[in-house]
C-alpha cells in the first residue's frame, strides 16, 4: 500500500512541477544564457570591490597611505601586512566563462567586441597578478578544458610582453567591433574600449620602466603619436554605484561607525595643503580641535592628517581629543557615491608626461601634467551629491584656471627629479579613497611619495624595516601545481616564497 501511495505522490509531484514550470515561465524572457549576460557577470566580478562593506573598504584603502585607521585595534594593512598575505589566480577562472561568451556570439556583429573584451580582461588580470606575485601562469592559464590543469609559470618579462600583445590584439578586435550588450563599464562603446586598450599599454610599459626594452619604449612613443587615446573624463574607466541595493557605495551601510575612526593621512593632507588643492575639502572634515581653537572649516590649517606609522593606541587617543581630521561625512550619506576609478584620463596624462621627461617620446610634459590635473579637478567639480558637503570650498572653473601657482606650478626651472615628483604626487592623489589598490606598484617603482614606515610599528613579519614587495603564491598551488610552483620560486626567489622578495620588474 505504501508503495502505491509513494507512486501516486511521485506522479502528482512530477505533474505539479511540470505545471509549475509552465505557469512560471515568462514567454517574454529568455531562459538561455547569452554573451551579454556573461559579459555583465564577468565585469561585475572583476571590478566590484572584493567585499563591499565599510570595514573592508577602509582596509582596502590603507596600504597606499591615503588614510589612517584611528582605533586601538588596528587593521594590519596600515602597518604593511595582511591577514591573508597571498595573491590569487581566481580571476583566471573567468577565462572559461569568456570562451562561452565568444562562442555564443559567433557569427554575429558583436563577436569582435566580445573577443576584444575577453582578451582585455585576460590581460588586465595577468598584469595585476604578475605585479602581485612575480612569475605567473599566463600562456597556459584558462586551458583546463583543453586538458592543461598544471600550467607552467611564465617569466615576468614574458608575462609583461604577452599582456602587451593581448591589449594590442584586444584593441584590434574593438576596432572591428560594434556596440555590444552587457557592458556595465562603457555602455558597450567599442571606441572607448579601444582607447583604454592603448592607454593600458602605456601603463604596462611604464610600470616596467626599469626593464623596458628599446623596442617597448618605441612602442610607447608610437602609441602616443598615433593619438587614439583617452580624450577626457568621459573616457574614465570606472565602476558606477547606484541606488540599487545590489550596487551601492561600500560606505553606505554602517559607514558612520567606521568613518569616525578613519582620517586622511598626514601624507595626503600635507600634499594637498602644499598644493593648495581644494580636493582636501572634498576628502576631509576639519579637525575638531582646530575648530574649537577658533579656525573655520574654510581654513587650510583646520585640516590635520594622521601619521599612518604611529602606534594604534596613540592614534586612538589623539582621535578622541579631536586632533585629526576625519573622512568627509559625505562618504556615508549617499548610496550612489563616488564611482570607483580604475583608470582615468588624468592618469594617462601623467603617464605621458613622465614618458616625455624620460625621453621616451617628444612633446610638452607641462601640458600633459596640467591637462591631467585640470581633468581630475573638473571631475570632482562635476560629481553629484557635493552641494553643501565641501565646507564652502568647492572647485569651480576659476579655481581650476588659477591652480598652477607656487608648488603646483610645473617646475620648468627645476630638475627632472623635481618635475617627476610633481607628476608622481598628482598620480598618487588620483587614488585617494578609491579602493582600487592601484598605486602600490608605482610606489615600489618610483619610491615616491615616500610612504611612512616605522620599524617599531611595522607588522612585516620578515623584516620590519622594509616595504613588502609582493604577495605569496596561493597556498593551493603547492598541491595543485607543485612542480611549476617550486620551479618558479626557485628561479626567482632562491626557493623562498616571501613577501619581501623582489620581483623582476623593480630590480635595478
């Protein structure tokens, strides 16, 4: 009897499920995965902040010394370490998804654009992974479906070369391409992707400036002279936040709890004050002790940065007495706050200005420097949600036009080093509270601005007197790909996979 009952129930369930699926299938919506759907997901996974909450967003901004956390229980990233000091090859797992993205687009007018996107994202991931770790699997990565599950580690020099080739080929695909669906970054505009591919080649070559070959420097010049580059802030490569609950600014939820313990760094505040740069008023609140002492929120001296190298207990005590400025209140007030900038027209300008100063390409370095500064100032001038938030010191066109005086004036009568440091400090300021982590490799390359380091507070476990140079390889490489992993650390780092080992691109 119970078997009959089970059979009846099973039949009823099967019929019910079939009817349920029929009733709940919207005939106006596809249930087929498309190239556009894959593109959206892969872009979101690549550029969304790794864990979008206030605590982690603050941690993600500490390593580059733009801010300081003012709490007796510190985030270790302020003191040159990490709770997980390992790199990742996780972004390469998306290569399989992108193969399907291309497959589903084959024969359509969007196919070249999707091919370009796939190559761009592979190159982007490879560039960042090699900066993080050194030699990496690149030429054979993403080939598990072809039977390659233990990819070889390519030399860092070869990774840089391959990344350049892939950005170049991606640009060629976008040149053939049409507008394509699923693009959350540029709205499917292949012309913007082309310009970004070219600009990224400039960045890659300059990042390896200590090792760049004559041919690569010539390629830098050829790209600049060809002129198919980013033209202004409309070409900025950025992730835009919105009032959609799934796409809000990371500081929106519970941000005030952390904002009141987070301030702009002494390094950042002093640089902005030296330049008389009004971005200071967009980034920070005046220090309460200075306001109590009689200064106003419009006074430059009312803004005091926190020394990032100071012991956490002392930072917390000083914060309790209002010694330091805190992050501007606007950072926690809006769901659709500042976009996360990944690559800007301004950065491109500073890259070219440096290239001119180094003799890689002819041109007027001062013009490129000034264009880069003007663009980022204009960017902040036109951001939404700024009314009443910048202490009566908003950026307007008259301010931009008069910016280049005193320390901000290009040092045409100074040394080349003077001018390079002007370029580098402006490039560093681009990344203030962006969470993109992008400047550390530039600091390792140039040594400027000088990041504060005190051995008494550094948490670098291997040598508290030096800056970490890399992350260790993912721990599972020792079991998943042991022979290639061991070969890589033997050939690069004398067999020791440590955070202070010096990768090829910054060796003298």
